C-alpha cells in the first residue's frame, strides 16, 4: 500500500488481483484490475509508487517487464513497456524523481530504465551505480538500538516530517519518537482487533494518518496525529480533536466545561467568537452558532466565499473580520446571505489605498491591524490582565506590566522556566498555561511563578507557605489576595512586604492600613495625608521622601509636575506691561511693549490676541519669536501665519501641512522651491483629494513610488504610471506596476516590471506560473551573477518543456555556445541554421564537427547545402564551395533549381580563397543556374531576345536539367521564334521531335513545333551584337562571358545575364546587398516588376542603385571583378 504525497489517497494492493484507490476517509475511489501471475509461482505482491504531485500511480507486478501507470484525474491506466524480456531482465524496483515526472525502474541484472512522462521517452542504462559520500565522518556507525518487542518485527514505517516511526510485531503496533533520540510513545501504541498479523505499515506524508495492513484482514487507517489547529476567545479554547470535530474548552476559574461540536469538513483553520465558531479551508468559511443552553447542538448559519485565500479570521459577538490579500473584510454574523452581507459588509483599507495589512485582532468594539514591520506575539493572561508570557521555544518567560509605580510605569520580569518540547502556548488563565502539542492534543500546566498561590504546597508548611503566597501575589499584582494572605499570616514580616508593595504602586490607603497593622501610627497618618494629592509625580515625590528617604529622587519627581501657581505671575506681568505701554512716549518703547504683550498673551493662552499683537509690530524677530512660542504650545496654524509674515516660508508651509491646511501650504509651495517639504506636501494633497497635484509633488520629491501609487489607485491612469516608471526606473514604482498588471491578468508585463524592480525571484515564479518566460529573459541584465542565475533557471524551464530552441538562444546569448549548439541540433528544423550561425560566431572547429556529424542524418541535398553554410561560417571557403557544388548537383538532379541557385550564390559571395579550378566550376554553375532563373522575369518584361539567349545558354547544358528537358526546349522554341532566331528555334524543335521527347510535348505546342520542323526556314539567325571587352577592348558577342583575345572571365549582368561588355561609364551599377554588377537601366526595369535582386534575393529599391560616373570608379570596379 502507498499514500499519495498530499495524504488524500491510499492505494492498496489486494493480492495479485487488483489495486484499490481509497480516500483518507475510507471511501472507494477506483479499482484497478491486474494481470494474474502464473499459478504456483511464489512472488511478492505488487509494488506501488505515487509521483511527487500525487497525480499518477506506478504499479509494478513482479515477474513482468511492463509497468502499469494509473492517472488519478482521468481514471485511466496505460502500460509502460520497458523493452526488456521478463526472464532475463525482470523489473524489481521503482522510484519517481522528486522534482519532475520521471520514473526509474531497476532490474535484477543492473539495468536502469528511465521513463520521461513529459517527453514520452524511454532510456535504458546498464552498469553499476556507486554512491560516494562527501562526508568523511560517514562510516556507517550504529547510532542507537531500541528493543520494542520480544518477538521479530513484521513491519516498519517512518515519517520524517512528524519525527515518528511505527513498528509492528504480530498484531501489536508501537509508535516511536525519533526526532532527537529513539523513545517509545506509550499512549500512541495499539493492537489491531482479532488474531491478525500486521504485514505492512504506511504513514501519510504529513504523518497524520497511519495505514495498517494485515496478511488476511482489512486495511485499518488510524489517526496518528491531528493538525495543530486552535482558536482562543477570553478563557475559552477551541481545538481540533478529530478530523471533523472541534472541542471548545472553558478554562474560567471554577467554571470549567467542554463542548463538542461536529463540523461538516476537515478544517484548515479555526476562529472562535463569543457565541460563534468558524471553520474554513482556503477561500471558504463556515459559520456555526454555539448553543446557549447545555445539551443543545451547534447550528450551521451558513458559508461565505472570500476573494482570496483566508490569511487570518477573527470573531466577536456580532462581526467577523477576514484578512485576504492584505485587505480586511468586515461583515455581520446575523445572516450570511449575499443580500444581508452587502449592507453590513465593508473593506479596509479603502480600494484606492495600498493593501498591506499583515495581521488583525478583533475586540468587542475595535479592529486592530498590523501593517508592517517585524511582529512579536505575546500571550496575555485572561484573568490577570497585566501579566503576559513570551516563549522562545526553549524557555517560557513571564512578565507583569506595572502602569503606576513610585518610579513611573514599567514592565517587570517575574520568572522563567523550561518550555515543554513539541508544544506551543495557546492560552493563559490565572497562571494556568494551556499548551497544544504538535499532534493536536492539549495540556495545561501551572506556571512556576503562580504555584505558590495554590492551596497547598508539598514540603512547605505554616507561615512559610503563607509568606511565599504573599510574595507571589504581590509580584503578580493581586493586591486584594495579598491583603487577605497578610491578614491570615498576621506577622510583622508579612505586613512589611505588603506595605512596601503598596508604597511601590502608590496605593496610599493600603499602605496606611499596613502601617496601622505594624502599629506605626505616625507613618500611617503621614501616608493618609497623601491621599488628597492627585498629581502622580507629586505623590511619588512625597512617598520617596517620606517612606524611602530618597530626597534626590523625590525632588526630581516633584519638578516634573505641571504647576499652575505660576499662572498668576504671567497675569500680573501682562497687566504691568499694559500700564507701561500707556506711559511710553517713543515708538521704540511702544514696539517693545507690544512685543512683550504678544509674548505674555501667548504664554497666558490668549493665542489670537498674541498673534495679532505680534503681527501688528511688523518686526521679523518678534514674529519669529512669537511663532516659536506658538509652535511650542502646539498652535500650528497661528505659528505658521507668523512665520509666513516673517518670511520663513519653509517653516510656515511645514506647520500648515501639519495642521492639514493644504490651500495655505499650496500658496507658499507655488512661490518657493522647498524640496524637503515636497513629500509631506504630496501626502497632504493626496489626503485632500487633489491627486494630480499630489503626483506632481511626489515627483518633485523624488518619490516616484508614491506618485505611481496615486496614478494607479486614485487616478486610474495606467498609461501615465507606466510612462513615469519608464522614465524613472524606480524599483518601488515598478513593483506597484507589477501588482497592477498581475491583477489585470497581464502577466508578461507584470514580469517585466518585477525585473525592473529587481525582484528576480518573484519575476521568475510569475513567469513560470503564467508562461511568460520571454518577458523574464528580456529583463535579465547583460552580465553578472544575477544574469547567469536567471539564464540558468530560464534555460531549465525551457528544457523541461522541450523548448530546446528558446533555451539554446538564451545560452548562446550568455556565452555558452557549445550548449546552445547541442540544443539547436536537438530542436531540429530551422534551428539547424541557428546552430550554424552560433558555430560561426564562436569560430570553434570542434563545434563545427559536432554539427557536421549531425548533418549526416539529413537527406543528401539538404546535408550538402547545410554543410556548405557551416564551412562558410567557419571561413573554410574552399570546402564550402565544394559542398555547395555537390548540393547544387543533387538539387539540379531533383529539379530544385531555385534551391541550387541559392546554395551556389551563398558560396559565390564568399569565393575568396577558392582555387582557380574550383572557382571556375563554381562560376559556370552559377551562370547556368542564374540564366535559368532570369528566363521568367525577362519574358515578363517582354525582353524576348534576352530570354531566348538565356534559354540557348541553358539548352547548351541540358544534361544539368534532367527533369525539365522538354519544358526548357519548348520554351526555347517559343522565345526564339518571338525573337526572330528561326535557326535556333528549328534546332530546339528538332530535338523535341526525337522519340525520347516527342510524347512529352504539351498538346498546346505540339502542332506548332511540328510545323517548325516540317517547314524549316533555311535562313540563319541574325548576327549577335559585337561589343568590346572591358579588360582588353577586343570585340565579341554580347552573350559570351569569356574573352577569346585576353582569356579573361567577363563578369555578367545580374539583371540580363549578358556580358558586362555592355556596361559603360554612367550605366554600370551593382546590387547594394551582394555587390554583383548589373546594367543600371536593365536592373532598374527589373526592380519595377519584382523588388528583389534576382541573384541574392535581397529587397532592393531602384533609388538605392549607384552608377559609376567617373573613370577611376569604373576602373576600380573592373579591377575588383577581374580574375587573373
């Protein structure tokens, strides 16, 4: 038997007859019939192996050479043929690759067969596999021996994830903890019913389920460990106690109870409210109403589906708060229909604000959100509200918050103790700590700091026990319990401890009561007098001086108090200055009085009067000083007005922004350049809804991220945001654009922006998930470690999907030509041309040999043509010419004249370094094939004489065109007749009348050709025009390409095929792409019909042609084309 990796399916072999597929609840999913083995053969049962994703099950029936592959989704079974014979190569074991769908099968004689499910390919290897450890310490030493049973073990299963091992002997099963050391977990052991013998054990991948199979009995599935799910509300704890059962325990002191709630699904998370329980998985949550009366059942209120996976869920008495995708959805619990929730549902933060909520908490009246920064979780005591606990996995640390003490508020450490292994604190109630273990069970303990508060304590008696309880109650802050304990103890030591604690927390009534008990009436009277002092600093100063005798600290505390007696001094000063102002005679004295009056009015709290008085002086210094006073007294608007009058625009704008007066700040910002205020200015504009102005302010502040956020979320200006990101290249802005693109489904654009943001890992994951790898590749930097890493990951992505050419292109781009060439060749098709180009750029003969070996499997003509390209790329022009001639010969024999022409042209353009004999053969082949190519365009242009001359040149070498002898001769008869070459037309017609050609003549031309032969025109062809050789000047026919006088090879016109003797100064041009000569007028006429060069096929315009207008240029062209 075998569990699927996700633990949802169990495959069980029933003898050799079938394999059953069941879910984790025992329900039958499918049954797979097996081929029965030969009777009487003792062979083990089938071997079962799930693939890493749990999509396919490989079944090995021992004694066979085939493997059954079962697909769970389609419920289909196929047979994988290993290609081996069962007798000699029996398959004995199976294993799946951990990261991709490759199945390995091993045989008894050492053959390893690999099945690639993605490529549908099978590879076999024979040999020995040797595993060598890199750790010299691994010598195979024995770690530990543990004896579970007296008899032999019959089965064993290990779950590394849970740190558990299960062993069986007979019908008994023992569970061992193997996380640190081997130790038996007694409470988890069990015995299967009946006299069955355990044959096999199997853990699910998460260790939650244990399957037990016996030799003749059924398969038992035991719940080995529950998921550690819990939820807390006040003193109540809800935890998963069965796969479909939640138990709610009330740990309130003196009112402990439990409620078992059956649920409809196996939950992935829980939440507990005052009267509700919520369970959920992924995006859906079910809400239950808890019974108000004992004995009643829970009631399912309904379910709700949320926009994304639920990250956190909190309940109170009336509402649910759900965190999904950084946003919080809040709705009522009264009704869960879509209509009811529409009215009572809202979302935080608002849609136009960036969603960044990380965690939430919900009280009876408030929602608390955590939106950033590191998070530290503490466990608060549900009874002692000021006590909390911290856990660092190894220890538990208990603290108490002291809000009011003689030295000010603070936090005090009460104590620490070791934490229980494999447990997490979930609830703290009055010092009783509830922990949840990794197997889902819960346990409660009393903290060491709270144990003295218990009713009894072993080994401690009488007054000592009461004194320990008193000290514990005082340290925790339970002053009422401390008073009761001190009364019971009634000793001087006890009352002194309580009195010191009362003084420390400034409880003067309790302190006075303690001093009365100590018969210290004088101190009691003095302390009682302090009850009428309300100011904390003043009271603490008196206590420090009176009780503790620390006069220095007492003075510091008293000086921190805010005294109001000085108010009268300011009032008297103001009246005195007003009287003095009336007696002032000079303007200077009057101005000084006004300044004093302004300052005094401000200090007295008459801020408007003080501001007006300061403004009336018009003195910059007075304005600044009064503004500073107003700023110190938190009167930002009045201070800003005075700063603005004093010419301090920066300070004024800052205060206006702080006070939320955007219009006043805008007036200043429009007149002054204040870069340091642009960011808060933008924030204020955004808060006021002036989004376009906010964008401009953010840009001025260099905060492109904020500008893009406003453009996207507030203005919905996607194009503007994209343009800003393109200009600035800001990483944060690019990340926002990536989020926007992902939300709208534009994953390729999202990947590009993630790369721009420097988030290469996120970009790769998005590209892999949404098939946008080209965008990831485009965003890679040209070099560096990040580029190499990204290239390697992208190449592996392409290769996993058999996109060999894309991977090759990427490897070639990042400097790995050998791998690129191999992948191009593996891709096949036109990718071979890319491989040849890569070899040429690398200039590597060894890679050229690799390509040449690969070309041997191609058809002869294609192989020779590609070989010619390869030699050209490597600069081996001699070999390229020879290969091109061979390819052209094969293509001509097959009638592929255009392909032969292209191959010869490519070799001709790289003719340097070719010896004279091979060069002449190459040129003759080119002339012959080019003459054939020119026939159609010349006929189309109405140049019948030119077409006839080319046809006669071709007819002179008909053996080079064996597949089209009759069509060529037929066309020659027609064109020669049109051109007036009657003798040549008769010669061609006579050849057609031969027995081997006569039956192949098209019926359309048969009668005309027969008439030409029967009624021969005995005249000769007109004499061809004689023109001078460009090299020696001797006269010769225009269509001949060899000068009989100087033995030179004359270049031909690519547009007419004629000799270049006709080219004269001003009418001689060349193709801009291939540089071959042409008659300017003829070439331009030809380009009007077809805009390609007839020789190289490149796109050419008549405006691109240049003619030789001077003798020097003409001589240079002639010299370049001349062959010695």
